[in-house]
C-alpha cells in the first residue's frame, strides 16, 4: 500500500509502497477515507515529539472497515468508523477505572509507534519495521484496536468525521470531562486552531456565558465569531492582561496553543478560585515557570487534559455532530493528497489552514 513516510526529522515526507500485515486479535483493518492534519503530527515531523523513525503519522482517521481480527465483537466489514487518537487497551488500571484516555499500555507504546502488543504492523519493503504514530493514518490503510473506534452514522459525511477523533475529542475532554464547564461561566480560549475552535463550539452548546477567544491571526478570530465566540482578541494588537484587569478574570482558561508563553498568559487571566485547562502540547523539551504562591493563595487549579475517553466520550461527540451541536466541517479548510502532505504541513505552519484532510 501507499504511505507517507518520514525517515528523518525536518526532512520531506516521502510517499512509498510499504507492507501492511493483517489485523491481529482485537484489531481492525481500516481503508482510510481521510485523515486530518494536526499540529501534533507536525511536532513529529519537526522532531519536537521524539517519535521513533521511520514513521507514518496521522491520527485523525475516518474510514471503512476492510477486515477484522479474532475476537472483534462490535464491528463488521463495511462499517463506517472514526478513530480516536487514543487507543485504549481496556485492561490496564487506568482503563478499568474509567481513565482510558491515560491508558498505560498505549502511552508506553506511543512514541515507539507500536501496536498495543508491542509489535509492528507496517514494514518497509526491505523488512525494516515502520512505526505508526498514534494510528498511522497518512496511508491507504491503517490497523487499529477496536477500542479506538466508533461507528459513523449515515447522516455524517465520513471523511469530514475524521476531525472528531482528535480536535473534537480533545475539545470534549477540555470542556466536559476535565473542565466541567457550567452554564453562564466566563471562559477564555487561547489559540484558534482546530482544537480551539472545537472548544468554542462545545462551550456554546454547553451554555457558557462569555466565550473569549485569543489568537494572533484575524481570519481565525473571525471564524471563531461565526462558531460562537462572544469576544475575540488579537493579542498582537491588544494588551490582553490590561483588558482583563478591566473586566475581571475568567472562571476558566483553556490553553490550546501549546506554547510556554501562552500558558504563562493563562496564569494572568484566570480569576481567584478559577481553573486553567492545558490542552495544547508544547515541544517535549519545553518547560514553564510556576508560581506556587500564586496558585496557593489564589486557589487556582491547573488541569492537564489529554483527549477524552474513546469508548465513552467519542460516541457522545459523534451524536453531537449528528444533531448539529458540533460541526466538524466548519474546521476543514482544504483537502490534499498523500503526495501533497508536505504542502499541507507548510500551510498549517504558516497559519493558512485550520484542519486539512489528507486523502489517500
């Protein structure tokens, strides 16, 4: 099959013919319809996330079930599905306690690009194991555990449902599972990318009072207004900290830009007793300064959020999309072929896109 392979960080991705094995116990072979391009993929390409190479990235996957392994109970050939970027084993301590977004088995194998059993389903033509980072969706086919999959109803266009698997699921976790937003609260969202604009949509559905969106690109802020932001701020043109001194702090600040400086900004925007939800993932070697006295005296909570629960929350999100409470299509700014993946990466890095779909 054809796959987009990264052999070395910061070099061009190459489309190659590679080998893929059949699905093993509990696994499903997906014929990929579309995979969304996320900043987490770009972090792999640039080496900011130290995934092992050679590697096929791509984790916002939608497609059709082509084959199933032993003991697969809930899926059949021909089913339309969307995959979570988190692939829970269903058996570790976190999975059985309802925290499958922190599956220990998945996290242990993620950077290695291995399946849950620690082995590899992809190989280069010379037999070298080819890693699949969080799904390996930039290819014609992908093998995933059934625990990561949710069926897509006919009312949703399949390829556009791909966005649900990361941007949508992460937003659901930030607002519902971790953030626990209550109606009427003032919430700030830093970063108007695919995740940030998904958060805006879900905040509107939940009934947040004020939804304040901060970014540095005007067209993304305008998009945020369309999707439910009540106030938008370009932080290159407005002193955000002074602005909030005038209106008071936020009940919750969601940082989705994944930058140390915007995490520090969040600390200056949250009110006494408020909470900060960290969603964006900075480079692996980045660090932030924490002021313990401020946290303690002001009672501020810092809540890291890694997606949401695939088997519980992704079906709920699919239903929200089906009923129009969340619109994944609103995030899609273009489609590219596998051979055009490098162009799609450039567009994302230069602020010209939100979510682009890679079509094999």
